[in-house]
């Protein structure tokens, strides 16, 4: 199902919910691990079915599994290698002994036979997996009407929400007073509507900070899986803590959509107004200095704002929505961890309703898919096979190669980020120059 339309002349061409058909080109499971260490999947999408129009042929392949740990190479989804994990890297240092003394080769296999702890290597994509597609050919849309932008506010109401939006705070802070996230979504509706909307959209409330939550998060980090209710750092809005925190992830601790929600004293047409700061985590590291996980957010925070609204619309919980410009909001800010955030400065105002007529529903007739082999014995044997196949990598020579390779990748990534930053600086300078020119012209005309 289409959740974000390709654009033609800056306008969406298909409504959200349009059905897309595809077929599996190839699939390789890890199985028992004798033949494949990594699972792969290739899907080709070849038809889009706009409502009220004949199907349109297309050719598209997967560019990215947007909310998952898997990577995509030339349209083929590659799963993880279960022996390429942080906990395995730590234990494999024991294998260095075999580099200098072959009589110690038995230690590492024996350790893994007693402690067969590995993440699940098979691919498992349940409903809610976001696939970013790349068109491989032109998509003919000349005779299609432009898709509706969504249920927007009427003119009188639009003036009211614009006035409301300009009075709202723009930034959250940390408990120590440092500027943190951008307030980029406002909800209008009851607390019950707000809670049911996120539940219907597949989001979960995060747990409070605790030792148990910390151990669960470390386990997810070591096992390359998601912590669906992982805790969030504390942020304040005008000195107040958030009423609720919501998040959504798939199979990766590093990637998650999340937001904090605050109540306000504002009321619009007898409905309370709630404020939210939504960001998307794209990377996570364990900080040895603080003993906590540090998440790094996607600098394009407007895309996360649109994801939140999109999810609630798909769940059938949105009555009206509009984006309201805030001229005083800077387009480039830095959060509390030093991460950059780029924004157009707008805030999305979402009028909630009781959730009904969702664009997606679970198919009760669909067969249940197993996320892993059901037999513990099968999983144990597979672990031993994969561990044995990995022995050739567990020596100082291979690690030297791996470190060199990662260093080259890091240098290239640093160079790419520097180029992007220079480009962003040029764009900001151009916007500032245009803004200054407009101000001068306005002053000249007024004189």
C-alpha cells in the first residue's frame, strides 16, 4: 500500500492508500546455515492501481527498508550475519589465542556451544514495514488528476489555528536547560482520542527509566533487535515534563520514530491542545562515559513530522490537518547532543477524531508467518553451524583488514557529510540573501 506518493511538478500524483502490486523475484533463507549465512530477498513492483482508473504498469525496486536493520544492495534486501554482532566481537577475541597457539582452538567453539546466543538471521517483515522504492522507468501520470493533499481546515478555522500556532513554544529543553527538540506537531482532541490514535497506528508508549529497562536495551543492542518500549531521555516544555511518550520501531534499536507529548492550557473549539516534539533516531551508541545509550536523530525533522501525521491518517484517526508556517522559527538548529536539525519552521496542527475507516487493516485470513524456526533444537544446530563457518574470520589478521575497511568507510562518510554541510551552508546563505533582498525591496516600496 502506498504511504507516500511520488511527486510530479512538486505535487503528489496518487492518494495515500493506493494499492501497489509486486512479486518476489528471489528469496534465500539461512535455513540450517550450511549454504547461506545471510538471508536475501528481491521484490519487483510492477503495477499501481489508482482508484477509479485502470492499472498502470510500472517498474520499481526496493531502495531501502526504511525502518529496519537490513540493508539493500542493487534492489536485493540483505539480512544480517548473526555472527557479526557486538557481543560476538567481544567473545571472538578469545579466538586470537588460536592465531598464536593452535591448541587453544577448542575454547571458542566450546564457549558458543554452552552459550548459543545469536540474533535471528532470517528476514521477517510484518505489516508496518516501510519499503522505499526507486522507479526504474518513467511512470505515465499525464491523464491522472492530482491527488488530494488531505482533509485540510476550512478558511475560518485556518485563521484560528494560524493564530494559535504563532503563540506556541518552539523548543523543548533538557532538565539542565539546554535547548533540545523542535515542537513540530500540535494535536487537538481529547486524551482518549490521542491515546487511541497512536495505539491504532501501531505506536507504543515507552517505559520509564529503570535498571530493568536498561538491561533490556543492552540486550537489544547486543542482539541487533528492537526494544519496542525503550525509555526516552527526559525533556521539558516550559519547565514541565511530558504527559506521554510514544515510539515505533521494527527490528532495530538504532532506528525508531518517537515523540513526547505535553498538555497545554490552550483550547480550540472546546477541545484541549497537545504539543509534541517528534524526531527519528537513525543511530545508537553505548556511551562508556555516561553508561547510557546515545541516540542520534535524523537532521531532516520535517520528514518525521510528516510520518507522524501520515500514520494517524492511515489509522483513520484524523479529521483535519494543516501545516502552519512560523516565521520566527530558525531553519537550522542544534539539539542537546550537538546534532543538527533542519526544518522549514512549520508546525502540523492535527484535529483528531474517533478512529474509524482505517486505510489499512490486518487480514484475518492471511497465514501466520513464523519470525524464526519454532524448534529450539533447530535454532541451536543452526547457531553452531554458523559459528563454525565464522571461525576463519576470528583472528587478528582478519580484524586488521576489517578495521582498515571500516576506517575507509568512515573517511568516505565524513567526506560526504562535509560536502552535504557545505551544500547546506550555501543554501542557507542563499535563503538569507533572498530574505535580505526582500526586506530591502519592501522598505524601498514603503518609502
